[in-house]
């Protein structure tokens, strides 16, 4: 019997990611930090994007191999103002072995 990977159940993954985001168990890259510091958006826009999403748009392999499940997720939703917003992230473990969602990048959709 063929084992089904995380890409087979993206709805379940989205529920896990939404749970982490709603409990603020996330971190973000220096790239995202720079966008926030430059005023492009706020962390709440990333939260709103994920929480407003209906599905994971794309699942890809994590090239850096730091994701818990080996995948990174593109999520399309809306920011706090209702404008289309894009995030890409992955599930990671912190130093205390807690699972977090890590935002790799985020921005308004063009």
C-alpha cells in the first residue's frame, strides 16, 4: 500500500496551520521582518490571510529541509483590509520542540 504524504491531505494541513496562527505560534523570516519594518504590511495581515484562506494554493518541497513534513505551503487569502494577500511558509520545530508556522515570505497579490 502506498503511503500518502502531506500533499494528499492539504485540508488537514490548513487546519493545523490555522490553529497555530490563531494561537500566535508562528515566526517569520528576516525578509518578512524587513517588509514589516518598511511598512508594507503588519503581522496581522499575514494572520488574516491564513485565517481567511479556504485552501492551500500550492504545496512544494522545502529545499532547505527544515520543515517538519518536508513541505512549504503557499496560501492565498486577504489582508486585514480585505485586499488579496499571499503567504508562503512551512511547519517547523523551535528549540523546545514546539511546532510553529514559519512565514518565509508574504506580500499583497498583484
